[in-house]
C-alpha cells in the first residue's frame, strides 16, 4: 500500500563476478538536487467553521508554475473542535475523547474526498474506521501511542470534569494514496480540492467517568491544511509542460486507495454473506471490521473504563469459524482461516506487513477485566480484536510495477461464526491500485 510503503532488500543478481571491491572502498559520485525553494504553507478552509454532520472544504491552488509540487507526505488537517455535553454535571474524573478504535481525531471524518480539476481521485467512506484500522494494524504502536497521542489524541482524551464543554486542538495526517504517495503531486499542472463530511456528535465523541454526559454537538473551527510546496525554477516547469505537450506524455502517479463499503450482522446470526460488483483492474487486499451496533450509539460510559467503537470478533474462537473472500469466484486463501493467530497473520499479509518487525498491531493476547486492555479474549463482544483481512496482491514490487493486484469484477465474502453473535455494523475496505494521469493542460484522468 502506498499509504505506508515498506522497503525490502533486492534479491541477489545472477552472473555477478566472484570477487569485487566493496563499495565502501570506492569513490562515489552522486548528482546534486536541482535548486528549489521550499515553503510550508497553511490554507484556511473555504467553508469556515462547521458543526456536527457538516462539511469542510479546502481548495489547494494549482495550474500555475508558482504552485510547484505538493511535497509527498507533508499535508495534515489542523483545527480546533469544541464539544458540548448534555448538561453540566458529572465528577472530576470525567474525560471526553474521540470515539474510534484508537481514539483518534480522525473520528471526526465520516467521508474523505479528493478531487483534481473536477475528477475524483479518492473517496473513502467511513474514513474514521479506515484510519483506525491502519493505525491499529499497520503502524508502529510507539508512533500511535506517543506521537499520535499528541497530534490526534490517540488513546487519550481531555479531562472535562464537571464542565459542559471540552476543547481539542488537533492535527490529522491523512491516510491518502495521493497525498501520502512517494511522488509529490504536480500542483503546477492541477490544483486539488479536499472535502471532509463530518460525523454526528456521538459518532465522533464519547465521554467516560462517574456520571458522565452524552456529547450533543460540536463546532470545528480554525480549520486549515498545512502542507509543503516545492518550487523548482519556473523555466524547468515550463520546459516540462512544453515537452509533455509536444510529445503527448502524461504525468503519471501510481497509488493505492480504499473503497469503503458497509453492511451489518443481525443478533444471533451464524453467518455473514456479502457480494458487490467492483470492476477494478488491480485489487490488492480486503479488510473487514465489525463494531457493536449498540456501542456505536453509546455516547458515554458510566465508569472510568474507556468507551470506544472497538473492533470485535463477534464470534467464539473455533475451528468451525471460517473467513472466505472470493474475487471473481476465486477464493483468496485456500485453507480455512478460523483461529485468531491465522487471522492476524493473513491480515498482516494483506497490509504488506507480514513478519515485518517494524510494523506490529496494538494488540496482545490477554484476558483482563478492563475491555480496553484485552485483545482476543474469549468473549463474543467484550474484547477488542484484530480486523479480518486477506491479500490479493500478486507482487510486492509496487515501486517499480504498477497494478500489482488482482483484476476483479466481483467480490464475495462468506463468513461463518460460532456462538451467539450480537448485532454489529460491518465495515469493508477494498484496497485497490490506480494510476492518476495529468496532461500538460491540466486535464486529469484515473485508470483503475
């Protein structure tokens, strides 16, 4: 996935000489980078402040040489959100927090959309859940627990005590295939338009503590995008534009993104089945998370235990459990993925993190009295759980080969469960590859 690239050693080449001079003993000449002017900019939202379930828009200017490139991996959304609770009351131990699995400020975002010159590059529905999946399954836990706890309030919150409001000053780096790409986006050819559709108050926040109160509303203000632009000499950019125009060449940016889908499982259901048309040229992976429906509707916890939209197994661990994913009737894993250990490693394979010691989940096998400390415990819904995922990637050379996934017109999911399940919301993310192409006149197209 281009959101979180992994580097692997190249295989030993055949036909090399038996004796060579080590590179550390030899002179080396490498070219110098071209002169550029780099600036970190902040761009205020076009739509100003926004309330719960509202919309925030940003228009990043482009199409002129002075716009240069948007540096890869440099953009984040900064803002201030003030949450209003149901009533003044509670006790000094009351805490207001964000609601998703990692308690990230990304809980604010119901849908993320990115356009260029009127063409959609990415739309990720239920972005809050997707963001939490990547944080809990595909990042370093030290980063999530330390850096993200400051920027996004991950696994933390704000002590609201007996007050009726709580204030968060947040910064959210976006898990976007275009914005987190290895290649910087050519703003000199095209601008970008970002839109965040916000969650409801209870969809974004929860409170905990003695006699805590439900969140009833919030206001996002001081919204701005912070990003870095790289400005090469204008003559270089003009030369690139003219060469593209005369030769018909396009600026190409391969990337991966997610198609978000949603379903549900009824209480006491012993199986889950889902099918959808895709018509995609390269599917890399499928991810699926379940969240207890009643917990999503819950705005507060009566005790000091953390209340969150936890990912759950919604099943007992049993050899009768199966997790099957089919692309065009072809089953991805030919063996039955039933046990927790199998499911974890298949999910890591889907995220290109299998046996990678630098990428681990937030979980640990434990049986604890406090639900937030317990992963893969014996309960149906009283534990947090690794999401389910399986890989459809054919090759890992994403840095040198585009479209490394599997072409697919249809996706079918067939899961069987053990025990008495509870009603849950099911969030499915199809990770697929695409290539964004931009012409000299700024016309944009997406091949996927």
